C-alpha cells in the first residue's frame, strides 16, 4: 500500500505561481501513470495533467502552456508547477497514481486547496 500526500496549495493572486508536490510513501518507479486532478466546488473532477514512466506528458487544454507536470523517481515525488494562475484554477488538487496489472492498483492523495484571487 502506497500513501500519497499533497502539499504546496494555498492562496495566490491571479497571475501568480504555485508548485504542488505529491510525496509517495514508497517507490513510484512502478507507477505507469501519475496524474493531477482538480475539483472545483459544484463541479466534477477534471484531469489536469498526466505523466508516464517514460516522461511523456499530457495536459488539459485549459492549462497548456501554464502548468508543467514532472516526477522525481529518486525522491518518490510528483510535481505540478503552476504559473499564470487564474481564478478559474481555484479547486482542490489531488494526485493519482496507477500501477501495472489488470485491473491496475490505483492510489489517491487527500488533496490540497488552491485558491486564486483577483
């Protein structure tokens, strides 16, 4: 069992930056995909960005060019660098990891709040 713990959220003005971290209690080498999701009040969960074992990445259109996902396998940590933040980026951000196998083992963090003010 691997536990994921997010940190780095907070209150920031529009145009500002934050870096979210997702620390795993064990090795992340076995995770095929690691992702950041977000959920705003009254909205469904949205995939923000994902990164594969080979470092391939994908982003939601709304964050392309502003957010960067990365993973440090040596530190067992997933990151999300966010810049050019907008009020509509306000949400609880959660990390998700998916291992190999079928069905794959999946893990979620508890989430960290990001609030962007005007």
